C-alpha cells in the first residue's frame, strides 16, 4: 500500500467569482514546471498556479466566459477540463506550453487550451482555445463513450487516458504520434484520421466498482505513472461515491509493472513528478466532489 502524505489544501488568494469559495474543489490535473504547480479543476474556467512554499495560489483565465453558480447548471455548461500536461514546442526546445483538454464526454467538452510559458515556467500570455470537435468525434467512433482524463508525453508519442466506469468498461490508453497530434492542434478544421493504437487495461475492482484512469505523467525513462480511482457510477457525466484510488506504472512496452492502492479513501485526479532520486517522489491532487471542501495536495514515494 502506498502512503500519501498530506501537504496542504489548495487555497486561493481570490476566487473565480465573489460567490465562489477561496479554494479549488475539483482538481483534475497537475503539472510541475520549475517552482510552479499548475492545477486544472473540472468546474472552473481558470487554471490554478501554486508553489510548495506558499499557502495560497492564484487563478489565471483558461477558457473565456462565465459559468453559472448553480451546481447543476454549472455542471452542464462547464468545458470539463480534465487533462493538463506539458507540451514541448517542436520548433524550439527551450519553450513549452501547458495543454488543457476537455474530457469529450459531452459536445461542449471538446475544447483544448494552450497556455504559453516563459523560460522560468511562468505563464507568459493568454490561452489559445482550439476546437477539437472533429478529433473527439473520431475518437468516439473508435472507442465509444469518451471520458479523456489524462495525458502523458514521451519523445514522439502522446498517450491519452480514457476512463471507463461500471457500464462502459473500456479503460484504455490511446497512443498517437506527436506529429499527428501537433497537426490536430494547428489545423483542427482540416481533419484527417491520425493513426492511433488503443490498449485496454484491467486495474481491478472494489465491491464490483472498477478502478479507472484519472491522470498520468511520463518519466524520463519512458515509464508512465498513473492514478486510478474507483467511482461508483455508470455514467461519464454523473459523479459517484469514491471507493478508493490506486497508483500504477506502465513501462515502455505497455506492460503494467506496478499497481498499488493508496492508504486513504480519496479520489486522486492529478499527478506529477517532484523529484527522482533513489525513489520517485510524486505529487498528487484530489477531487473532493464537494464545492465546500478544498482539493488537497499530497506527496508519495514510489520504488519500482
């Protein structure tokens, strides 16, 4: 069993709206760049910027507009930002961007956002919004009901992580070449079918509820560390009770080489690497599924 060490709640200097709480509650993706921790939340239009040394973080607009304050109306209208990963610039190795992807579980959840970073890993400009409807429709035709929850990039490949549920049991990685993926981002309306490889995974069950992918990140070796949670729901739209979470590792050959439960009943939704020494130190964020409760930042050590 993997031990989680609680670091702090994801508190904010100021909320996204005067009637929203002073914290992120639905953290869904995490990336560490230099001293900064970037967090997306699936019920916000903003990205959070935190550090390990400060108690509070700031919000930056990711998607334009405003969301309703009513919980159900907000759920229907949100872009459902579930994926956050660091995207290299193919023309300049010193530059990169934060890539945010919607889950694709509804038609209004098919946008991407690209947020440029400077040489210190700080946000350097406004987000660029990209409509990936054609790409998501292609994925839907290939695998059925979509719920893209994570992404990991290693060398010339990007792996998207499809999350299943009790009814739709396909829990899989979608392997796409980076050249194809860059073309999808730069020419989204000139769609052509990318070559993809779909690999299903069985991550086990608890009380007949399957563990399903929630996020992922790649190590320099090519191994991919991922989080998975067992959420008692049969729908990619509806939330359910969290039955627990696991952390796992997929190697370069696509084999599952580690899969261990964590010692707390939390829904882990974001993962990034903090340090690699004798063990791999990872940072994780949780989704409280309750707007009144802040998401939490954890650390853990992996030996494999």
